[in-house]
C-alpha cells in the first residue's frame, strides 16, 4: 500500500479495499472448499459402501450357486446309490429264480412254486424295464460333472459360474423326485443349518436309507 505526503498531509495513493469486504469473501471461499471436501469425502464413502454392498451380494450369490452345485451333486450320488442297491436286489432275485433250490421246491409244491416263479419273472421284467446299470452310469457321470464345477467356484466369477451351471443342467439324467428333499437335507447338514431341514415322509425315509 502506497501513500503520498504532499503539503504536509498524507493521503492514500489508491483506495484501500476495506477489510470488512475482504474477510467475508475469503471466509466464503474457505467454506466452499470445506463443503467440496466434505462432498468428496461423502461421495468416496458412498462409493466404498456401494462397492462393499456389491461384494457382499456377489459373495451371497456365489454361495447360493455353490449350494446348488453341491445339492445337484448329492442328488446324483443318492440316485446312483439307490439304483445300485436296486440292481443288486434284482440280480439276486434273478439268480435265485434259476437256482436248484427253486427247482426242488417246484417238484414238491407245484402251485406255490408256480406263484414264486411268476414273482421272479416280474422282478426280471422290472430289471429289464428300469435298466439300473444305465441309470447308475449316467448319474455317476453327473456327479463328476458337478464336482468339476465345484472345483472352479473360487476361480470363476458369478455370471460365468451361473452360465456353466445352466449348461450342466441341460445334460442331466432323470432324477427320482422323492430323493430331492433327502439330498437337500444332506447339504443343509453339511453347512451346519439344521433349522432348514425338510420333514421327510416315511416313504422318503425308507428311500433315504436305501440311497
């Protein structure tokens, strides 16, 4: 700031801006910067929260997909085991029908042995109609298929994993419907959530014991 001292008096060489006019402008600028910083911080916090929510949702979705994969695998395992035991029973009955014990019984008791042989014939027809060996092979192939997908869960993103699961379901073999809740309960027990168990009917319990 410059002064001019002419004729014994000193006057300002230019008009000084009053402090009352400078201070508010400076204060307003500082407040604006503070508000901008707060807005940026709030935006960063919102983006971080949104990212965290997306990560949580992605983790939950991947856990659901992993549960579905494990459920499909357990259902195929149960189905293969059920057909294997059914095949064992039918094979035993077929061998029993041609044994010498049945021939000796037929000679002594013709009528009861005739009914017995008719029953054996029915079981033989059931064996040919169901073809348990084919069902066992198909379900075991599905078990390996879903096992391979489970091995890729940690290294695969959610969208790709969902597509792989959808494609795997296209080649699924036919399942036994009463075994579905049994396989579901197996997975629920594996993840330690017994409160989600599905009540089973007596027939389902029997099939679960066989499978």
